[in-house]
C-alpha cells in the first residue's frame, strides 16, 4: 500500500516523541555521555528527514513554516557525512527546533482567502 502525507507526517511526529522520550531531563553533558542516546536521536532525525523528502509538494506548500529543505539536509548530513556530525548542533535541534516543528506539521493548512 502506498504511503501518503498522513503517514509521512506521523513518522515525523513519532520521531519527535522518540527524541523527547530519549532525552527527557538531559542537559548537554548527560546527552553526550550516552552514545546510545545520541545514536537514537540521530536515527530519529534521519527518519524525519526521509519522511520530509516524501511529503507531497501540495502539503509542503500548505505548511510553509516547516523548513522542509533543512530537515532533509540534516538527514543527508547524518547519513552521508556521519563522521562530521556535530553533537552540539544535534542537541540544539532537540532543544530549539522540535517543538516548533511539531506545531507546524500539526497545524491545519490555511484556508485560501476569498477575494473581496
């Protein structure tokens, strides 16, 4: 069965939930002290990036607040340049970006404005 936007967005939301569960209560030191947690977060971000690549252009256009290219680009860097992954930047994504991302993908698309 083909997957649609609903399933791809669900993957993003599940990745966010996994990241929150794995990193709850952790500061940067605790995060970096647990390589398994870092790998888990990297995997979740990679899955979210792959899902972002699969979402339809129509859904992306209806959700312009989501940085689709940045999400996909982060996935590409994790997968293809894993040896250059910056743990501080990954932690910053966890702390600074996932709440806004979840809010943006859950937001219903704006209704087209009707003319005067």
